C-alpha cells in the first residue's frame, strides 16, 4: 500500500458503556481510560483517532484537547458541527490547540441531524443546512490563512477578524485538514468545493469507484480552487488470526445483535441520511459482497461504520483495503470492539501488512 496512506482509529466518546459491543468496564469514558487508548494508538503504529460528536456526548473538542495534552504524537480527528460552533470561535480554538500540539489537529465537519434545540441552534431545509456548512468551512479556512478577514455571508459575519496564534505552515500543510462525509447531492457539492478529505462509509468497491469519479467531475465542474480532494474510508475491520475464526466471531456478534435488537448499535439510525440508507440497503444484494464485506450487521442495528464490516485474517483484510487504496483512498479510519485490545491486535497484525 502506498506510503502516503494514513491510518487512524476511532474513540467513541460515549457516556454509555458497551458502544458497539465494547467491553462495558467501569470508568469506560474517564480521562485515564481514554488516554490508555490514545497511548496504545501511539505505541501500535496508528496516526491518531476520530473522536465522535453529538449532543448527549461529552464535548468532543475538550476530550481531544485533554488527550493531546497526555500524548506526544497522537492526532485527534475532532468531529464538530457548524451551529454548535461559530466560525471565529472555532477557528481560534483549533488554531490554539494546533499551536500547543505542534500541528496535530484534524477536523471532521459533521452536517447530519442533531438535537439542535438543546444548544439553541436551528436549521432550515437541506439547502440551508449544507449552505451553512459550506460557508462555515470557507470562512474558517480564511481565518486560518488570512488576516483582518471581512465576511458578510448569508449565515456568518465577521469584521477585521485575525485569529491568534496564527496557524504555522508545516511543509505542504497550511492548516488542519477538513474531513467531510455525506452522500446526498448537496453534501457532495460541499465536499467537491470545500473539503480536504471526503470520508466514505464501507460501501462495495463499485460504489466507492462511482462516487470518486463523480466527486472528481464535480470538483472540475464547480471550479474547485483548493488542492485536489482526497478520499478516506471509515469502516469496521474484524481481524482474527485465521479467516475461519474471523467469520465465526463475526457471525456470533451479529447473532448477539439480533438477540438484543441492536442495543448499543443504533447511533446513526434515528434519522436516515442518504449515506446511511445506501449502507442499509446493501444486505439486499447479499450478506457478503466483494471478497469479505459483511453486510448482515445492517439488518440488526449496525449504524454508520458499524453497518458493514471487512472480515478475515489480517492478510484478508489488508488485501481488501489495498483494493480501496487502488481506487484512490489514502485515509483509513478503522475500528472494532473491544476497542483497546483491537487497537493493539490490528496495529501489530494489520498495519505492518499495509505498510509493506
């Protein structure tokens, strides 16, 4: 796999224990426990981790800052929502954390539904929601790269705004990268013009190929004025010592999901976005697609990255991930539960194969 590929994990950041089959241990979301995950990521070859967001979860930025302070190379991919943050406030907070950590900040912009009223936000229709997201991303990037910014947009306004400390340019990195997801036409237009990395969930290869081609064409058609859009994959990877053991464990997990009616797995299904609906429909094509993309979890409550799993030995899963890389995927956000033990297993068994 190409040397420019990057591998991150996932930290769920959930007040309830047992997220997606994780070990329901005491103090599962304490700073010490989360730090043990972040340090294990450093020790087992990972670049960092996506940290989940949403009202009803601990504040993602606070968690990310705390973990960054307790680590040396761990890079948090901080999920945030326009509306929860104002652009200038966020640009300042992120620039400060980037300064304090020596350039370790990454940002995942989330535009999906949330309990907006709980924090005093409101949105109109889809066009309004994604229009605001696009304006947010454009303005934050300007605040990071320009001084005395004046912007009188439809959704946000600033006058003579200069964020300090300034983002330090590090090689070809001018500022933290914006990761972005979404499969609707409106979301793809935002990605094509404003995102640095488009994140896909675990669709089959033909679906990812189609979407990459469409986003590249959109970028050209919409006169993208940023560096070329990069692509990432957020997916569950169930890795065991042998192919047979991996499938036995995968089927046992799905059987437990069926028994419990998906308890602990429903975090993306309260409102079905276009991308989530695409995933949930995959099992209609078969329980296993491509070589080892397991769609059965979607029948019983798997949501988001938990809807489809790549299952197999480290060699099996590495072979499948290389095929995504051949399509142009360079950013991988992987996970399985129990999170901590799988950080170590997949870091030791899977990552060396992907870097060879």
